């Protein structure tokens, strides 16, 4: 059970390419949970890749490249 629920941006690329956001966010969250349960690691650090996609008004907060998960 997650201590913090997974949330995805309603404007994500996945949602734009696959119909309505609400329906696809649910299936995307289910997929992320399946991946997370199968990815068991003792690694002290986990990295993710930020694509830099977002609203122009949020550009100063959007990251591009490898980001260390906290």
C-alpha cells in the first residue's frame, strides 16, 4: 500500500495520445504499480529520466535529463 498516492499530470503525453485522461490515468497508474512491485532493488539511489515536456508557463520548474529520485 502506497503511503503517498501516485498522481499523474492530466496533460501528460500518454493521455494526449490515448484518449481521455481520466480513463488512461487509471490504466497508467495500474501499470506503474505493477512495474514498481516487480522492480526490487537494494540500490541506494534510483534515477528517472525527465523528458522536459510541459507548459511554457512552468518552464522554469521543468527538468530535462536524469533526475535523482528523493
